[in-house]
C-alpha cells in the first residue's frame, strides 16, 4: 500500500550534506505539513518542484520565518488561542512548528501541554479543525489492522494512546483525549529528539460517562456509555494485536487511563509489547527524582524520610511504589520501607483489611502502625491524623483536590520537621493541593516546595524561592527515546527506576545549587539526552534492549547523533521534468 512517506526520502550527498528527495511537485508540497517549507523554498527548488508563482517572491530562511511566526503567536489573546495557533502551525509545517517550540520551550510547553492542554481537551469537539492521529472505537475495531495499514507513515516507533477516562485532574473526556496524546508527542520531538514522522497519537474511544458530552450536539465521539470489563479488554486486545503486527518495533505509552483499569492494562500487555504507563511509572520516576534532590539539598538520605502520599489513583500509587523501590535500594527491607510510607485515599489511610483495591495492597499499612494514635477505635486515620502522629518529613499530593493541603496540615508538617518537603503535584493548576505562596507563608519560608503545574517563584520576607515544576516531561521523552533506540522488547522496572536516578543526578549537577528541585523546562533537551543515555545503558545491561551491539559504542554520542533536528533540508526532485531551466 502506498503511503505518504513513499513520496520523499531522506538522502545524503557525496559531500555529506543531507537533502530530501521527493517524487511529488506543485501545490501538494505546500499542503503537506511534512514537506511545506513555505517561503524558504529556494528559486531553484521553486522552478524544479513546480512552485514558481505559488509563493511570494522573497526567499526567507528559517530564522526569519520563526520571527514572523513568534510575533503572531504573541498577538494571541489567551492561552487557548495560543494553543489553537500552535496546532494550526503544526498542521501547516512540522519543521516550523517544532523549531518554534524548541526555541521557546519555557513559554510554550505550558500551552501545548499542562495546564492549557486540559482546556483544549475539554473543548476538543468545538475546536476541531484538522485530522491527526487515529481513533479506534467499537464501531471500527474489527478493522484495526486495515486502519493501521492506512496510516500515512511506514515506520511508527512511538504510540501514545489514551482511553480518556482520567485526563489530568478533569476526568472522563471521551474523544477529547486525543489532544493529550498529540501534546505528549510534541514534547517527545521538541524535548526528546524523536522524529515526528515516527510517532502516532491514538484515542481508544470506548464511549464516555459524561452526560454533558453525550448531550452535546457538537460532540464528535461515540455517543455511548463507556465499555468495561470483558468488552473493554477485547477492544484493547485487538488494538495491541494490530500494532504488534503492523509496527513490531513500536513502543506504546499508555496515557491517562483511570485507576480501575490503568494497572490492569499495564500488567496485561507489558509482556506482550514494549509499553509503559506514564501516569504510573513516569509520574513515579519524576517524583522520586525530586524527592532525591530535596534530600540531597538537606544532606539527608531517602531512607531517613517518613513520607505521605495523598492520592491513591494511578499517579499516587505509581509514586508511592517507586519511592518504596528507591528506599529499598538504600538498604531498607520492603517491610521497613512500607512502614515509612503512608498512602491516603478518599477514605483516609490505606489500611490492610479495609481497602478492597488490589493495586493498593502492596502499600497498605497494618493496624499496628497506628494502634497507639489518639483516634477512635475502628476509625480510619485521616490525612491530618497521619501528619500529626506519623510526623512525616515529606508530603506529596496527587489527589486532584484543590486546597487539600490546608493551613493546619502544612503548619503541623513544619512543627514536626525543620524543612518539610511538600510537593503538591496535581494538575491542572486549579487542582493543586496548595499554592507555593501559601506553603511558604505557613512554614515561614522553611518548606522545600515543588509543584506539578508551573508556578512563578515566590518572594518571602525579601528572599526569592524558586518553584521547580515536577513535570513528567523530564522522564517520558528520555525513557521512550531510549526504548526506541535500543529497540526494546520490554520496558523493565529497572529502566524506569534508572530514569529517576538519572534525572536526580542531572538536577544535582545543574540545578540544586540555584535552589531548584527540578530543572527549568528550557533544559528539556539536555535532560532527555542524559536520561535516554542512562536508560539505554540500563536496557542493554538487563537485556531489555535487543540491539546489544550498542554496548560497544559511546551511547551518549549515539543518542545525541540520532536526535531529530527541526531544520529545513534542501529538496531535489526524483525523476525527469521536461524543460526545467534552473537559474
């Protein structure tokens, strides 16, 4: 079957200069985002490729194009308008879009990713303009193999897929979940070096339970209640089988699946196809890296900490699980680590014999852990009880409940520890458990703070406190790129854990002295290079990577050399064109 990539090929001439050999001419080159250079097409290219007269006379370079594009971006009135502008830019020219994003990462990541992506997801149907990615539903899943074969790129290596059941902190969003996958893949390229023409966003539209969507005449998704149990997994099975057949080297990143299926999906498929869940494993690695950095800042070890994780969804359990692994890496037994790790769900402390959720049980406390606390018999300890009696040094929020970390809780943390580590990590901004300003006010500037959404630095009594953003983007692009480079057959727990320690080491070298627990978003490419190199080495060591020949080379140089660059290539026409007179 002919695909779009059949019409152009990346080539290198005898002098080592790369160029794009194309077999299509004329207006179609300007309508394809992969080939549209716009006013950067040279006079020779315009004549040879049938573009003469279709463009303004002046030939401009990439930098001038970016200046014009950025100027128009700045004219947008609000964040959702900026998001629409950038998505339209992406559909016109992939190179220009990614070049712009790379140059303004700090400013634009909050637009193409959290927090603005949450608004875009909610407004998906009303904002819809252009097709991107694939949607598989109960209506077409039996034709999954044909649908994948119809996709316009041959060599897909990274698929970000969601069922949109738990988007950020805004829950079930049905068809709108496709936007979160598009945003994640934008960071894979701009921040992680992955070629955009090897990526695929996928929405598994299994329906929605949101009455607001089902009753909206503009809603573009399946107008049915969500599938569950066996019919749900039958659909996902067919998707995985089709991917394995069409793109056997592809990595799947599961994204924003609700806690009732996220762990089951990961367990069911992780040995069938190389895959990982960003909410469980990516969030966990990101949080562990920040915690390790905060401990280093205080001259303490992870093993010394008493930790509370508020929120027992995919993110909360993922964070608690990898922190437990990290504590065991320091020499603690599993039982010792669990006794120092308290997980809070909607009912209170997760306790053996009370919680019925299997995925929480490895982190549940026994009643002996709180039998001497001053609470009523039979009562499950609340968050305040745990903070009061367990005297934690670390409080991490992944609850999605705005204001959960109130003044009494934060002041109790400060009373029990000179420099409490407090990470309200819930997204988007409106769901944050506490603002950095309030935390620093209530602890008199003594807390070590990082958040999940971007916040401005805080001034307190004449001192400036940098607020690091615990962003999964510091983990998943490097982890995924390493898996692609190594052609991994499995994403091991060791690879995920290594991504956390790699990020922590980068922070120690580059950010900690300035007082920041996480690096700036502007460092994303450097971070991803560092994480990818370390994770690839671990994958080769534990046998997860199939390309064992890479063990003999300089991995950092190899990874860096394979980072995709957003730059215009010279075009050459493949085939004879009569009467072309190039100047």
